[in-house]
C-alpha cells in the first residue's frame, strides 16, 4: 500500500486507515462478532493498513480491549490512534478535559491496548468547563513522559456552529490556533466524503498550510457510499443511522443518484472496482496529507478499502465525482 507522511512529527502510515468503532459500538450490535473483528484487524494489517483508530468511549472501553487483543503479537506493524475527552453515561455523553483525568485515562488506555506507547493521542472534544490549553498541556506532558508519540484534535461537531456567517469548522480552527501555541498539532480528524465535503472549504487548507495531517472520518458516508444499503431496509435500534435524517427511507432513495455517479466511474475502471473504492480514491486525491479512515467490522470490506489506494482516478473521473449532486437531507 502507498504510504503517507503526516504531521510535524513525520508520522508514516498506510494511505488508508481502519476505523475500529463499528466492531464494538454504534452500528448494529447484533452483527458484532469479536472473532471476526480480530480477523478484520489482521486482514487490514496484511493489506498494508497500519493506522488503527479507536477511542476509550467506544463501548465504552471494549473497543480498545479488542484492538489490544488483535495487536498482541503485531503491535510493531500498527500505528495506534486512540482518543480521550468524552465520558459515556446511560443516556448522555459528556466532555472531561481536566488534566488529572486525561493522564489517568491515558494510563487506562495503555493497559487496555496492551502497549507501552500510543502513537497518536487525540482530543475527542474540548471540555467547555476547562480551557483547552490546559487539557492540551496535560496531553503534551504525556508526550514528554514517553507514553504518547504525537497529538491530534477531532473536529468540533456541526451542532456547535449555528450563527449567521459562520463556517462549519470555524470553532475547530479557533481551537487549533489556541492549542498550537502549547504543543504542535500532528493531525486533525474530521468528516470528509463525497456527500459531506465541507472540510474542503477551510479546515483542509488550514491543515495543508501548516503541515498537519488530515484524518478523513466517515469517508464512505456511514456506509451509504458503498452502494450496499437498501432504502427502507431499516436499521437496528442501537444503530446511529436509525436516528440520522439522511438515512430515512425517503432520503436514502433520493440520494441514490450520488451512488449512481460513483457506480458510473467505477464501471469505467472495471476489474471489480466498487463505488466505495471510487469514494475513497476521491478522498485520497484531496491532498498528500489526507488519510481516509473508513470504519468496518468485516474482513471483506477492510481488504476492499485497502485496495482503493491502487485506483487512479482520471481528471474526468475526479470532475464527475466532485460535480455529483449535493446530498439531500440534513446531516446534523
């Protein structure tokens, strides 16, 4: 697989990562299989995918435990990313950015992941009750202590910006400019896909201008851009898509035109090229500092996603994908 170097710390990773969250949380709990998830991680590694992305809140905790088991004998092959800053309750999620908590959480993640060092430690969300500089300073101390190699920041959610004249990622950029004064940001993780391209407006250029890597979350549109979901097929109650406006039967049917465009491009390349691979190749084409991190719990999809790095879209392909109709339905 193609390798990409991201961030001021010159972190080298496979060009396509693996989001591990679906193995333990947020997607169709009845379809989660621990043994298959372990095989999926190994399949990803076998295909050159090195960046494995998890978080302490996924489960909570169970996803880190699973990844730790998967890497027991293959830790040296993986670039391990996990996150801190969110606590999961019975019916809510709250931020905790207190320095003492961050340090304890890091130690707990190291134990669950069965490793001595976390390659990339990301702040999942800033705590509104704690200056972000204090949280980031505690994370920087973890780098000095040798427990963490580099730091990253996850983008603020879309719900945080609802004023006139404000951009989707204005809040994230303000946070980035503040924490950069404390310790270098190596990566930013934010949604970027064919049907959610808002990061191209300001956030991606901000990262490129400063040598910051960009981890593209949800590059397959929560599975929609794979073309494998049936409108009206429904989702299990614990699946986040069951409550998502873009995943109603009506909106999924209306947005099939986006998938149809990906299918047209895929057909021109033959050899079993899929809409998902076209969607990932489009994200990869957004810059050498961009690494898509599609999530999956299936071996088949991990292998297919990894092979997207070998797909070379033409200028005509890129123009067609970029020009696809905007997705219908609110995303947030």
